C-alpha cells in the first residue's frame, strides 16, 4: 500500500483506509467503481445522469459534489490513477480492469494530495508489465443481452530490461427499459470499450520507467428519466395535453414497482417546435457518446540507497456528446444537448528520503496542472406549447463556455520514529490556482445574446497535518490526527444580472482517532476510526437581489456544518475456508447555517440536508470455499448485502426529496478446475430487484414536473475466465 507515497502496511498506517486487490474485487464481483461503494463504509460513488462519461459523484464521509455532470463542477474527493491526478472523475475510471489494487482514503488529504481532496482520495493502481509470458481472457453473458469481454497479455521484449502488456475490456448490454414510443430508443444500455497498453523499462537497477496509454470509446443511449409527479394545470401538464397524451399514463409516483419501470415512453422528436432554427434542439434523440484518451509517464530513480526521486506526468483528453429526454414523457417538455471537450496536463516531482538512520521518512514534492475545457449546451423547454405560446420560446437557451484552470503546489510530509513504538507525523502543502471563465448565453429561437461575460480569479491555501501513531503491542495499533483540506473555488453555471457567479474555496478541519487490531493469529482484524469535522464556507444555492431588484439564484459560500461519525471494518476468518467481512459507517451531519431563501431571510439550518449522503451505511460479505477433493478443483461462494439509510437529494421535503432506506443483495458462485487456469462463475446483482432512487429533479414550481432516475435493476449471468 502506498497511500502516503511510501510502502506501508495497512494495519500500521495512521489513517482510515480500505484496500481492494484485484482478487478481492473479483471475489466481490466488483467491475465498476460505483460497485465499490457497496463495500466501503461512508463512501458513495454514483454515475450521475446514469453514466460515467458525464461524471461520477464521489462522496466520502458526506463530503463531495453532487452535480458533477456540469463541466464547471470540481470534485471534492480526489481521484488518482497510477499517481496521476484526474481533474474530472469521468470516463475510463468507471470500469475496473487489469488492476493491482484500489485504495480508498477517508478524510481530507490536503497535504499529500492537495486541492479537491476535502472528503478523501481514491487511488487506482493498474497492473504493470513484468518478466513473464502470461495472459488471461474473460467472457460474460447475462440478462438484458449482456456480452462482456476482457483480456490481458504480458510479454518480455528484452530479457530483464523491457516488458509490455496490453489489456482490454468491452461492456455491452441492451437498455434496462423498453421504450414503447414509436421510433424511440431503449434507454440505459451500454456500449463501451477500453484498451490499455503499458511498457516497463529497467535501464538500470536504479531506474524504472512506466509508460501507460488508455483509450475509452463509448457509443450508447442516455439514461432514463421518469416523471414522478405533475403539477395540475402546470406547464408540463399543458404540454402533454397539447401533444395529445394522457398525463396519468406517464406519472410513476415516488415508489413505483419494478414492473412499472419495465417500459417507458420517451419522445423521438415529433412535435419539435417549428420556431427553432434548423439543426438545433434535442429532437428527442438519446445519445451518450464519449471518447477519452489518457497517457502517463512515471520515472522512478534511486539516487542513493536512502533517496528516491519520482516524476509523474499525465495527459488527459476527452470529447463528449450527449442528448437526453429529461422529462420522462413523449412530449417535448425538457430536453438537454451537451457537446463538450477538453484536456489537462499534470506534472509532479516527489523526493522520498530516509534520514537519521532511517528514523525520518520525508516526502517533498511540487505539482502543476493546466486544464482547458469547452462546453456547448442547449436546453429545450415546451417546444410543442411554444409554437402556440411565443412567450415560452425564450425559455429554450444555448450556453457556450470556455474554461481554464491552472494550479501549482508545493508540499512536504514527514514521519518520524521517536521510538520503535511511537511515530509522529506532520506535513504542510501550499496551493495556488487561477481560473478563468468566458460564458455566452443566447436565446435558442433567435440566437439573440442574453449574456456575454468573462471572469477570472485566483486563490491560494495552506493545508497542514499533524498526528501521532503508537504501536501498543503486536496486536494493537492506535493513532490520532488533525488535518485540513480544501476544495477549489470557481464559477457556477449561470450568468445573472451581476455577471458570472463566483464562489471561494471550501475548507474543512478533521479531528480523528483510530485503533487497528489483529487477534486470534490474525484471524480477527478490526479497524475503527472516530472523527469530527468542522466544515466551513460550504458552497450552497443562495438567493439575493440582482439587477432591478429581482431575486436571483446564485452559488455562494453560505454554508457551515459539523460532521461527526465512525468508520468500522471487521474481517473474521474462523476457519481457513470461511471469511466474513463487514463494514459500518455512521454520520451525524448538521448544518449550522445554510444561506438565504427567496424571501430574503436565512434558511433554517435544521431543514437542510447533506445530499447523496446517508447517515448509516453498512455491508457484509461472506466467502466460503466448499470442501472438494483436490483432483476435482475448487468451489467457492460469495454473498452479501449493502444497506443505506434515508438519502436526500434536495431540501424541498417533497415526495422527490429522498429515498427510503434500502438493502441491495448480490451473490457469486465460482468453480475452478484443478489446474487453476479455468473458472466458471454464476453471478447476480440486486437479487431482489429493489427499485431505488439515485437522483431527482424537483421542478414542480417552474416546469410543473418532478423527475427521477433509478438504479440498475436485477442483473445476472455467467462468466468464464481462462488464464495462461
């Protein structure tokens, strides 16, 4: 494990961390990053808008950003692949394949990981080429026409010097729901492929060079939105009536059955407003296309026996085009078209030193980031009604943005062994960033400009950390830390009467203590941490007087909260063939202040919620190797469940604002031949076919509709794996 940029053992590292090896991921049936959150307490990972190309919402201990599918939204949990910082959690991080391990770090990591690690960090470490001739193939089939392929090959190009590997994955299944509207496409399918090539060069005993290149291609339909509620007499109801549809046929309510969601009716473009210029508007299509390219170069050089220099460079580029029918009906009520692209370059130098006879481990480094983004977004509203009601035509808008992000940082972190049992840790990081945003808004029907504004700003932050770690004996390890993290400042997605909205960085102080134990000859392992966080300058939706005295919705640093909680992981192996792993996360999240409402008065903090953040998360997984004769192979079974308490999606306290507590169950049965090369698995996810919300959009007061997105239904299938 290298969560602190040095090789350490999990049980003697003073932090709350979960580590998942590739074997552990296979045993659990985890194939995507979103699956991982079911087995890590106080962690939530979801693909917003139903797909990872538009962004992953990652929240740890309740801290994170929900609206990551907006291009301007920086995450609050840092994501790294092979040490390369990912400015946007989207795309190729979704499918987990050909990995060495995944590390989940809870709590602010402002010293070693820097900005946007307010809630924590996730490290994805891919498998590197080695000096073997080997390979593996994996094939899975399942319901919804699932056909998944993956594979890897490793070879030696120059003995003892140059190694290469190539791996791939292909995910393909039909839509989870049947679109019964004429000409409509079934939503929520999958069609994405990734390929990764890697080279490892050992020019000398002291130098290692790793070059990794990834490409991901996605061509699929967008996820489904459902109409939960309709305001009688509202614009949404009028639009359905004008198009000749009966509203009751499309309202599913807040607790639909699985059978109610089997079919949907999403428009295919008929009835599009004739007032729109040719080639504009959503046209009812369902598109989720994306291309991602990632390159990394990592050079590690042992300068002396006690000093190592590491250079980490990365490039990332993406191009996305999405079209969604976001109203869940065959009427043209609300559609969204997004065409965006961008690229980022990161560079980091790390110097690891062992000083004073190995008693002091010192990590120092510098970091730089340059990111350029471009977004062209079209929002269509009430296209059918607007033909007869010209006043509605101005609701359909186009927004074009150009965004630049530059960041620099320097840091140092020390671990000092006072005695064999006592260690002290301390670190500090200084970060500077500058952002610039140019936004042009226009009316879609006429192209008339409604806003054209440019804004730039810079921020800096100093984030310290200090702690103590004590090995009580060979069974018990304890630690205490205090650390600060910060999330980047920036600009929101609306130009108001006062121009582009701007907000400053968020900050969080974390006070934590923990204990890690190993008893019964390491057959019982427990990790427990207790924490208290002081969270300030939280960016929330706020209301203030704009041009002409009109009340406008802005993003402002108006929130303040206290969060306390517990992370607990237990692994028990009563006998060699049986293991039980469980996790429990408890959160007490309380806002102390939460902005200003439309009436100009402070919003009651007691009525505000942390979004996408249940107060209780729990999981259990049982693995059992059934006794068989050695000449007949091995048979193992793994089953478990993950529980989440009530989850809020907004502060409206309406039917759409939360999801009731729920539990998801999964199971896997695997038979492996005696030679160990061939295995066959039967798997199932969401075995009870539980219907659960993952996102809502309450627009009853404006559009007259309340909308929902739901998690994946029950899936099952067979997997064949061959290694050679």
